[in-house]
């Protein structure tokens, strides 16, 4: 893919808390802090920490389709159209969701740096690639629940391996519902009968995509990435399934990326659908924020996730998805949730200076 960008290699941030200064410096970029409202000043180090947090968001095929621009009292999150998967995601839905997830991480980063912060999703509809703006307010210590979610950012990884056949406790399901609703979304864990219907839709949608050579060509450069700062390395693809009913999408069905282990996946997967009241660009950004808050909340309880979005990608299947799980608004993501049997291989991230 000619638009693909690479960096100097795997740039992950572990222990993000250790990097942030607890007090502000004299300003940034050599400007005299006395000429500015001090409550809005971020140091270069704080800006980098915020972006390091933001880029740890999930994105489709780890394309990382975002860029960040700081002002004196705000951070703009821009979608990067050069990284849009125009065949798989022609409307930019998943690009916007990815930017929304990055926005939520950035929001936590600003709060960790000691500022009140709030978000405007797609503040200028006539500028669709401006996904969101995070506004900075007065100095304020981060709340304990935000701090716990911030600490989870660097530990969260998409896990495409097998999960244990354990049900999520009702108390955790309630927490996940509250997390989604706090950001304008709704998540519903499916019943056993709904799971079977949705799995059937997933299989149908994936079969419909199999003969799509344009889609395969678009995905190929991002799968099995080596020595790259984006894409999915072969280790993060997870093992192959020992049978055809695995509740996870095999991103390398033709085995181009390299050898992988074979495993038996859970027989009773926990699936959930994240939806939003509307289906405009702003709703997609909000869906990403809700998604990331859900993932971080789940991670605090040892629960990981992977995604089964073929029914969302296939326009004809989106209506069927609402029929298979009645009561949904506009479906945005299909999640597989559970307790992992093994650790996930982290995917790389581009360094902050490549996205600022």
C-alpha cells in the first residue's frame, strides 16, 4: 500500500505514569509563560505524554489513522485519510471510531497531567476529518476512577487468542454498560440465542468478503508486519483455530504472514454489540470513545477483547444484525469479551513525533 507509513520500529509506552511531571514548567517552545494564561500551559513533555497515551488506542488493522495538533488550550484530533482503508471502510466509520478511541485516551492524558478536560466530537461538521477537540481547563487533580483507567492504557491489547469458557459476572456487565453510556454509547451483552444468530451473520459476512480481491490487496500490507511501527505482526494475529467455528476472524487465512500455532477456542463465547443513538460521523467518534472506556474498564477486571466487525463492514448485514439482536440502536462494533488463556502480543505504535 503506497500510503502506508512506517517508523523506527515498535514504540510502546509502559508505565506511562512515571513519565509525567507533576508540576508545570516555564512554558513550551520557548514562549514566555507570563504572556499566556498559566492555567492553559502544557510543557512539551506533557504534550508528548498525552499523545503517547492517545496512540495506544485500538485501530482497524493497527493503521493508526490519526494526527494531533496542540493549541494553547486544546488538542485537535484529526483523522488521517492517507491511512483510511477505502475498500473495507469506504465511509470512514472505523477510522472515526479509531480516532474516537484515541480521543478518550488523550482526555485521560490531559486529566493525568493535572487539567480539567472535556471533549467536543466533530465540532465542525464542514471539516469531517477533524474528529474531536479536547479542551483544557483549570488545574485539577485527576479523579481516582480516571487514574485507574489511565493506568490501564498501556496494558490493554487486543487479544485474538482463545478465552476461557467463563461467563462475565453481572456486576461487571453493569460496569461496562455504565462505561459506554458515560460516553454516549450503549453496549449489550448478547444472550446465548443471539450469540448464535450473530455468529451466523459473521460467518456469512466473512464468506461474502472472501472473493474480494481489492479487499485482500488492501489488507495484505498491514498483516504480518515486521520491523514496522504499524500493522499487525504475526505474533499478534493469534493462533489458528483447530475447527471452523472459532469466534475470531483469521486475518491471514492464506498463510502469507508466516507459521502460527493451532489452538482450540472457547465453545461459548461472550459477544456484545456497541451501538449509538445516531449514525452520523459524530456518533462514530462517540462510539470510539465509548469503546475505549469499555475496554479499559474491562481490562481493570482481567477481561480482554477482540472484534468481529464483518457484519458492520457489509452494509446488507447491518440490518440483519439489528434483527438478530433486537433492541439495538445503530450497531458500531461487535466485541468478543472474555478471560484470556494467554497473554496477547502487543502491536507496535508510531512514536509521538510522527503523529504530532
